C-alpha cells in the first residue's frame, strides 16, 4: 500500500505541471468509476489523476500533507468516513447551484462539504429454502429470539454495520440500540467474519438463514466471473426491512472538495459530472447502486428485487453517531 501511495505521489507531483487537471483521491475501486473518469476527460478536456487507497489511508495522507496536498477531490464510501474527513477539516464548502438543486438535503453534508454520488441499501438476504422470509419485518425484529442461530453478518469494525447501528441510535436512543445489538449477537449463527458476499454465500450454503448485506453486492454476485458467487445468489432473496416508524436504511458513497484543492473549479466540475444524469445511469447499470437523482431509474436487476421507502433520517446523523455505535458494539460483544 505504501509503495502504491509513493508511486501515486510521484505521478501527481509531475502532473501538477499540467494546466488543466483534477487530482482525485478515491476509496472506490470499480471499473464503472474508471469509465466515468474517461468520460469526464473526454467531455471537458480536464485530465483526471487518481490515487486509490483505503479511506483511512487517504484521510491520513491528506492530514499529513496539509496545505501542500495535491488532492482536489476526496471520494469515499459511507457517511461515517465522509464525516471523519469533515471532522478533520480536510474538506471545504462546495458552491454549486446544480448540486444544491439536485441532491436532496438528506443526502449531503449540512455545510455542503460533501455530496452523495450513489446510494446503497443495507438489507436482509434470506435463504429460499428456509421460512425466514415469512419472519422478516423490521430491523428491530432481527434481535427477536425467533432468529436465534440464524443471522450471519460481518464484524463490528465494518463501517456499514456501524452506520446501521448509528441509524438505530437515531431512531431509538443508545439504550435501545444496545439492547438491539445484544439481541442480534445472541441470534448469530457464527462469529462475524468475511465481507458481505461471504455472508450471502454462508446463507446459500446453509450456515445461516438470514444475512445482512448491501444491495449492490448482490448485483455484483449475479453477474460475476466466479461461479460460486453466481450459484450462491440463486439460492437467496432480498428483503427490505424498515425501521419502526421509518424506512429502509440508506447509506451513500460521496465526494467533497479538498480544503487546499489547487484546482478547485475543476474539482467542482468533476463532482457535478459524477452527479449528472449521464454518470448516474452508469452507476446504476454498471455497479448496481441506487442513483441519487430522482429522475434516473435503478437497473432492471436491482428493480426486480422490489421497491422501498428511504429512511427519513439525514445521512449526516450516521456520521455524528458513529463513535457511539462503535462503543455500543463493544458493550454488546459484537466481535
């Protein structure tokens, strides 16, 4: 990882001599994004220089670079990480009539320091040969003893789970959230391990009957070179839980303009393009994510799983409650 970052630094250092570019630090690692970067270059003539690394490494790097950072844009996954970048004062407000008009207030930073580019839903995936589908209802219900020994889910250090618990805190408070987390732990079929796809495969292989996973992973399993993933996903079905008095949990990937961006105007153009109808359609079709623009439909595959109502809480709240969620997971014994 350090070698990659060092090489990227050399590339960025030399490219700073160029006159029309944008330097993107991205946690995302999808072919869809590569296509979008090329589209942006073709449409604008602005060269896109990309540094890829985990969000924690990018945030640490931007902090250490300070005013000398070549970063123009930070792209990362999950509101919790976007919140961390903002808290560390690595982003600046974005002035964009287009983004303000088209990205809902619940899907952007309250100070306009980042905007969502895509949405993901965290859902229940159940085995077709089980009766779990008849039992599923709300997120709260996953802590009910009727699911004892049936739930598979990744670890508590996963940001997606942290944001789900952060939403639970927002809806019910810390005490109820702790009670819920303890209930889910009691219902686990095994200790948490693996990524979301591993949870789906576990259910398909009979190691549990309900997995908690992000929707776009399901799409990627359907159309995957790995036969085991394709076969596994045929044995499960997606269910969209809701919070009591709320909707289905939504999280985002998003982008912000770096505080010391040397190419600020280009950075804003870049983010506006990523939120354009053209780009949103590619996000939906190529990566099975939900568009943030209301007038852009989901892919046919994603649409076939059904519709749902987004939860009502602001994405900002997920970041604000992250530290509380981490503490509650620890108290609940969620490994």
